[in-house]
C-alpha cells in the first residue's frame, strides 16, 4: 500500500486470492473454489465472444483486403492487399490532421467533463437535500435526452439567424452578433460542439462519482478535518483513494467516448460535416460508407484502437495495481 | 427519499457534529451550506436549461420554435404537438419494444456484470487479466465503424429483425462498464464481512449474495441507470437490425418526425419529452439506493 | 441470367391478370395462387405520411392476383436508410423492392445490387421523365423505375409583393423581379433580418441552375477520352456562379453562409418575400406539422423562377426511383408490384396530391392546373447532376458548397472554380 492510503485502510482491503476457504481446506472444496471464478465470468465472456470476437476478427481480416460494396453484397472474394490500407492511411496528411484535431478536442472535453463532474458530485454531498434532489432531477433529465434532440436544441441556441446565443450577446452584452455564424470558424464551432458533449456527459460523471463518494467513510473525513487537514488535504488523503477506481474508470470511458465522438458533430452540422470538422469517428465513417471502402474504414478503426490502447494500457495497469500490491 | 437515507449523506448530522464540536465550526458550516446551495442552484439552472427548452418547445405552437424573436415563455401553450406525437403510427408498439429490449438488456446485464465483477474483484485466477483486457477492448471499438461486421455476425446468428439480437448487443456493450463499476464497489467492501458469514455456515456465493450484494446498491444503481439510458437512447443499431416497423424501438420511431419535407420539431420535442418520462421514473425509483452506500457501521463490521 | 429469360409482358400486364412472367426456376408455369413467398418492400416514410391509400390499394390489388403472397411494406427514414440498406444487402434479410433517391441510384447500380428491369412492362415508360430515367440507366440497360419527380420553383409571399409593388403576381423577367425585390426590400427593410430574396450562399442546386441558365454545366463526358471532365471554370459556368453570388450578396440579409435547410422556416417567420425551393416547400411554409405558419395560408404562391436573359431559370430535377434487388428470389413479383405501384392509375393519385408523376404524358394536365403549373413547367428544361461513377463522392466531399462558401467569403470566382474543377477531376471518374 502506498503511503497516501493509511486513513482509509479499512475501506481498501486488497483483493484476495479468495479461492481458499477460510476454514478447513478439504481438497474438494478447493477444487470447486478454483473453478468458481471461471463459472462466474463465463456468461459475460460467452456473450462478449458471441457478439464481438468474430466481428473483430472480421474487421482485422477486412483491413488487409480491399472490400467495397460489391464484395460485401455479392460475396465476391475481395483481393488481399497486405498493409496497403494502413500505409495509405498513415501516409495521408489529412489523417494526421484529423488525429490531432481529435486528440485536442478529446482532451479539452475530458478535462472539462471530469473537472465539472467531480465538482458537482462533491457539491451534491454538501448541499441541502432539496437542492440535491432538484439538481439530480435536472441531471437525469439532461442525461435521458436523446442525442438527436439535445443536439437540435444546441443547434438552435447557436443558430446565426434565430439563435438565443446571438440574441443574448447582441441584446444584453452589446456585442453585435446578429447573423454571426458560429460554425464558419471551426474553433468557435468546436466550442459549441464541446458544450453539447460536456453538457451531455456531465450527468453520467456526476451521478457515478456521487455514488462512489457515498463509500467514503464520513468519520474519517471528519476526523481528518479535526486533525487539522485542510479541504485539499481531506480530499487527497481520505476522499481520493476511495473514489479513485471509479474516477479512473469514468475518465477512461470519457476518453474513449470523446475520442470516438460522432453523433454530436454529425447532427450539429446537418448530417454533412465540413472537412474541418472531421474527427476520427467521422473520418472512418466517411471512408467506410461514403467512399465505398469498408476496408479503409476497418483499418482506421484498428488504428484508432491502437492509439487508444495507450490510454487503455495505462488504465489497465492502474486497475490491476490497485489492491494487488500487498 | 426517506429521511434516514438523506441523513447518511449529510456531513453535519448528529454523527459528525456531536456536542464536542466547537460552536464556531457549526456556524461556519451553515454559511458554507448556503454557498453550496447557491452554487448548486446555479448548476441546476445551467444543466436544466436545455431540458426546459425541450419541454417549452413541445408546448409551443410549432412555428414559434425557431422564431426570430426567441422568448423564454411561449405566447400560447398548446398540446397539438403531443397530439401529433401520439398519433404517429406505431407509438404503442415502440413503447412495448423499448420496454422489452431495455428491460431484458438491463436486468440481464446487471446480473452478468455482478457475478463477473465478483469473480475479478474477489478471486485471483489464471485468465483474470485476460478477461479484463477483453472488457477493455470491447470499449475501444468505434461503434459506427463496427456496424457492418456486427450486422453480419447477427445475420449468421439469426438475430436480424429479432429483439434478442438487439438485446444481446446492448447487453454486451454496457457489460464492461457495469462490471468495472460494480467491481470498484466490491473492492471497497472488506472481504472479512463475507468470511465471517462463511464461518457462520454460508457458502461462498451465499455469503456474497447475502452480505456483499446489498452493499453494492449504489454501484448497481449507477450502472443500471447507465445501461438503461445507453440502451434506451440507442438508435442506429436498432434501426439497422430491426426491420418490421412494429418492432422499432422508441428512438427509431422518433426519427419518423424527420422526413424529406423537413422535421416536425414540435412533435419531435413532445415525443422526446414523453420518452424521457420512463427513464426519469426509473431513476427516481433507484436513486434512494444510491445514497444508501457503505455506512460507517458496515465498514466497522 | 434469370431476368433475361423473363418473358416480356404487355404494358398493363398485371392489370389484365396475365401471368406471363416467370423464370427458369419453374415459377413461370406456376399458378399465381401457388405462389407463397413474402415480398418485402422498402418505401420512404413519405408514402406512409402522404399517400398511404395508394400503398393500400396496390397491395389489395396484388392480393387478388397472388392471394398467398405476403407483401410486407417497411417504411424507411431518409437520414440513415443508406446505412441500413448497405448492411442489409450484406446479410440474408434484404428487401426485394427498394425506393432510392435519384441521386443515390448510381452507387447501387455500379455495385450490382439492383436487378435489370424491362421498361416495356411499365406503363408510360416511353414518356418517363428523362431526369429520372437517366439515373436508372447504365450502359444501355435499365435498373430502376421512375417513381415521382420534383422540381424547384419560386415560392413567394403574395401579401408582401402586393404591399411592396401593388401586384400579388411574381414578375416574369429577372429585370422586373429585381425592381420588385428592391421595392419589397424598401417596404420591409426596417427589420434588419428581412431578406427580400432568401438565397443561402451554400445552396448549390440554385447556383448550378444559374450555371445551366448561361449554358454551362458541372462536368462533361469526353467521348474520345472516355472520361468525365469538370467544366466549372468555363466562362459560361463562371458567369452563372457570379450571377448567383451577386443575388445572394444583394438580397440575403440573414446569414449568407447557410445552406437551404432553413428555407421554410425563414418564410414562415415572414423574414423573406421570396424563396427558390422545391415545389412542396410552399406547403411546408404553412403546414403546422412541418413548423410552418398556418396564418400564412393562402398567402403563399408559386411561380416559375425568372432567370437571366428573360428566360425561366432551369431547375434541378429531383425525385425517387423504385428498384428490385438482384439477389431477391422474388424479383418477378417485385417487378409486378412496382408496375402496379407506378401504373398510370397510381400516378394519378400522386398527381392529385400535387406531386409530379414519373412521365411527361401525365405531366401535361398539371401544366394547366394553377397550383401545379410552375413545377410542371419547370420539368422540361431541367438539369441533372453528372451521371458519373464518382459523383456521389463529390457530393459527399461538398466540393460545390466549399467553392460557393469560398466565393462568399471573398475568393475570386475564377480561382474558386479552378480549385473546384481540380477536385472534381480527381474524383469524378473513380467508382464510389
């Protein structure tokens, strides 16, 4: 255990090799115990395998072929092209521009989402019940709004001719924004899209972290506060170690989602995003469906997976480390 | 929400601020509480504004929705939009489809996730890391780009135009998150609790279901809400896999308001308001469990 | 191939109940009553919302001939239909008959998804509207059947023109129109968001209409080199684009960088007196189910859009086609269903809803009807996008929209068209 952990040692007991029965230790029980975890993960594993494993293999195979609509539809054998799809994509300057755009947008969105989400969840612990209920209701209502609808509403807000945003800027802040098109400059456009994304992701983050915060033993926080630890100290030594696994998981998911972002941009640009709004999700979709090369789409997906696995490996190491260092 | 559950969350219930706490601290807290409440209300307004706009748009005469003079309150309220939404063909079957698909996917997903989380949270076994990597990889795959391979897989399994085809996909795509989420909670519950139950004669699983499972409520609730909303709002896969119009789920049905002749925004907003009701209701149902997490008593054993 | 063996039937073969269709698989000899298959038809949701009775009638008709065949009509949504069809064609549950927009057909024809059809089996096939028929043809063979057509016209607010110019008629020449628009602009100009003519800058269908008016086109097929060549930088095309941009800059006082998606909304909010849009948009302006403003009922008129040099502006021709899927095991039933659904009688139903029929013969009477005269008259001179293998890719890349946007933002027409030509040449001959 790390030095930072002691105050919550009670709550953070290492995962154990629980296959040993506490008492006795007859051979039979041990054998059954050794099988138990496999039985437990079997249903989940089978479900995942049934739905995703073959498609994943298929995607990998496809990325080394040249599959267009004709091959897909008629079952004609697609020619094998080796690494051509990958070299084409990696050698394409547009692809790297898209990757950069995606990374920057993702980082900005994740930082904003996690920061605001954590702030709200901690706030929820400290406010009166009625305020918390109001806020939770708003969060869930926002969360349950279908993407199409949420994006339409933000699109109206930002519309150049009849948007509330321009109206407020012009009428109340004295900036002449009438007719200003927020999407001409992709920087401004991404600001609006970022708002949709962050607004849409906050409920999940806040509600999940709030659930995690309920696990923090109240006495320890109070004891630490009485012992003279400041707000930051209490958070760092008491709160953070408990919510860390959930926080990391939520952050990782945000990274994955924001990296694969598709719907918000696609819908807010009226189903035809301009090239300067192309992020990886849109790029691979366009390659697959619109330029009739499912193989290129597949190759881009795999490259995306490889890029993301950097994040994934970090997370996995963290995940495996927790509780295993005895 | 019951009084006891809300109290468990308050930092200054009698548990914390006993008679020994100095008076100064208490007044300080009151002031802080006020600040927190005000900030909380501000956040509420920001988060709720688009929701407010949704509802108010649903109640506005259709041509005012994108009027050039935006007002916070409509000039007149009308239920026409709701009427058109309800009159849209297949509304009833869509409700039924969504309930079946999402209900089975969420319940099944929670069950599978809980036992899998128990396995990776409590046991060390060969293949455990591999399983966790599998869970992770599933999340990495870009959903739109995987559409065709997944479709072909369902075709081979015979799941096209069947509820179970969609259910399985929803279940599997929310499973990794749910497993991790629940595992995160299991890790924070001392295994000693289960062990003492086993000493009392419970089997390993019996001890888990009786002792640990009830303590997982907040994690389960959060994971269930996540799974429900993900499944409830999914559109593209359901649209592509389900072919009969009377099997469409609500979100697919919602797209009926977008035609080549424009979008009926009023009906769309009204329909989405209606569609959100079950989700919000479900949340209200489970949210009290989210607050009954690990109480200090349980931790002390 | 099976379809080649299908015996040709007379025009109204199906109506007459002659079971002359069949194939080498033995269905030819079968009694229609012995057919027990299922015919799956994908129609767009417009049929469900606007002409459901036609679908019902045709299915009932079909039932009398094939009492044991189940016809399953599944309505699709424009937004993601292409994805669904792409996926479905890769599996076992594909439709037998499908509706396609006339700009979408080429992809499916080139990739062998559609079955060849024999025009002789369809009523009025000799007078099919060219703009639709051509989108179904490839290398001399026909792969789909025109369903209905659409054309663009001037849609105007009669009250506003009356108040501005004293007449509720739209002028018939562009010069007169310009004077009228100035007057209307003067009358309503106090509102800064008011545009006498709302012509959005990215509206490439309109821009290309002006190109067509000056005798230009997007691209030309070079018979010698056997390939398509972009022609936007030719003097005629440049003149047309310049003309369009001038109109946008002069009369559009809203956001000039939008596309045409907001047309109906702008007019419903009385922020413009004139639009150049699809014929049916006049209905959208007043229909409360499409965000229209019912108060404007009877105040919205349609007319031919005056173009340069005293001629009418040539319109883009839109529309839908119906096709059978080549893999389908009931292609012959599919063809019969389409024949019934596009028969003269069926087209009559569409015409009664002010939708343009698929043939010029039935178009004639619409030219006399005041509500439909403007759209019907726009059909003969209509233009269509190049029927080239790579055209879809160019549309997806938004080459034309980017070009127009660049010009609106200040790039010269000569430079912008040259850049667009280069991009088009790169894509247009590549199959997509």
